C-alpha cells in the first residue's frame, strides 16, 4: 500500500508488519493525490507544487515530472482502458495525459 503526505513524501508500506518499506521524495510541496495504475507498473502523485510525478513503485525512482497545471493538483485517475491519466487542479482544469 502507498500513502502520500503533507511532508512532501510518498511511502510504501508493508501492511502485515505496519512498516515503511521505502520513501519517495521529489515534490516540493504537499502531496494531495496518488494513483497506482491497475497493472501496478506505475504510481502517480499530484502536488501543491503544480506537478504530477510518475514513479516506479518497485524501485521508488521518479521516472518523469509532468507539468501543465497552473495550481495544485487535487486528483489523479487512470482511465478504465488503462491508456490515459486524468488530473484535476485548483486552476479549474481537467487534463488528459498519455504518460505510458
């Protein structure tokens, strides 16, 4: 399981032990949204720093920084087809991404 936080980190947790198994760092402001793809191949986080980050959830490496919103990113969701990523922001925009 993964969590995002106001301390600008994303954490990977082992539920059985309740232990943190890794920390992903890179955002420069509070992280407000998180989405793991249905395949489990990628993890996306959205932040008050106006960016979306694409992560390898296994290694914890940041694979890309996606820019385009003018304000904080509130929500991220993968399309049912698994082909697109959608994000919404305080700037009032909904964006469609093809980050795969």
